[in-house]
């Protein structure tokens, strides 16, 4: 009996060591990937997979590593194996789709996304990938349908908002660039894309306040839509835009907008998490800092820095809030007809 216990003890130690070795090799491989040392990352990943050849996360990272190395054939080979597994997740479909797009095999990519979305119908990631594929094929009308489906089923996946905002910024339907853009910068507040969308937002407001633009958009609405309520409320402050659009007058205009939106009860007809957040910032004395962060940085980084230097407490309070919270949209609160 004692001999059996000792044997079991050493056997347990062997498997624990084995698992730890594989885990360490995998960790090393990921570190090397992040450092751009793809050759040594491949060596470490191969050794890890020798120990745990069925490990899904390792296999996905191995496929992604080959993608980074531009070994698309190798990545596709691994990716095809992964997506046949019952535990394959949406990321596995995403990686394989990236391979197909890289080699311009749009037919296989399209088939893959349809299959992936059938398995994961609420995948914001796959809707975004599918839309980007259509955009690569110059089918922008099809792409925006996919991006907006992604927003509908996965309201907190930021990339669909980013791409939808960029799409509408290039059209006459500038209103939705405003909506999607501001949701995006609250979901993804500190990235290169955030800075890009801030500029898009500033320009979108300038276009909205071009003579007649808001009125024309309102007239185009045949019913009591979210868009109509939004624009009618915004239009009350049009006189403030007489001398152009700046971070300062946008703060004043949008302050009036929030006050009017809630006093008119529009929040009950069209519940919208973004506006609840803006109302909170206004109530807590952070709305000015938020608008400076949003529009001031896009209008003039140098002037924004001067504002920060002269409003240090206000700027710090907002920065602490922004970095310490997680903004979440609520399903069913995008009123795009």
C-alpha cells in the first residue's frame, strides 16, 4: 500500500511538472510574439504543443503567430482544423477569416463568416469582420448593414461603432456619425482610433450646423423618431453656432440639449445610455471637462493643454472618472430605422 502511494505521488508530480512545462513554454511563446520575435516564438509554441497538442488557446495563438509571420498557408491549415472542433470560439473564425482576407480569397472568407455567424449569431466581432470583407469588395451598402447588425446584437463591441461612424461621416446622413462616434469614444476612450473619431465628431457637428442641414434632416423624418427628437432638441441651440463651432460653444449647446432632452421627457420615449452618462457628467460638474477632452483635443491640442493647465482640478477629476469607470451600452437602445 505504501509503495502504491509513493508511486501515485511521483506520478502526480510528473503530470504537474508536465503541465507547468507546457504552460511556461506557452507563456514564453506569447511574450516572444509580443516582442516580434516570431522565429523563437514558433520554437517555443511548437514545444508547448508537443506537450498539449489539443490545447485550443495554444492552437489559436499558433495560427495567429503564423498569420503574423505571413505564413498564411500554415495559419489556414491550423485554422481549418480548429473551426471543426465543437469548442471552437468566434476568435478561431476571426483568425481564419483574417488569413483569407490577407490572400484575397473573398469567397472562402464569406463562407466562413456565414458559418461563424450561424454558430455565434450575437458575435459583434464576426459581424465587424464580415462588414470589413464587404468593404474590401467595395460593397459599402452591404457593409453598413453588417456593422449595424453587430451594434444591435453586441452593443458593447466598439469596432462596429467605429466603422459605422466612419461610414456615415462620408455620407450626407451625418447624424449617425454623431451618434455612433460619441458612443465609440466612451467605449474605447484611449486609442489611436479615439483621436480619429474625435476629429470626425467635431467635423460632423460643423456639418450639422451648416445652414439648413438640421432642418432638412428633421423634415426627412416622417414619424416621431429618435433622430427627429434628437435634432429638434439640438436645433434649439442653433443661434449659439452663429460664429462657428468650437469646443466652448459645443459645451454650451450640448448642455442645453441635455437639459431640454430630459425636461421634454424624451428620455422616457428613447432611453439612451449615452445621454444618461452625459446627464451624470453635467450633474457632477464634469461636463465641461468631458467636452474639452472630446472636442478641444480635436480642435487644437495646444489650446486643450492650456485649458488643462488652467483647470487642473477639473481636468484631473474627469480623467480619474473616465479611467476608473467602464461605460456600457444597453441592448435595444440604438434607434436606427
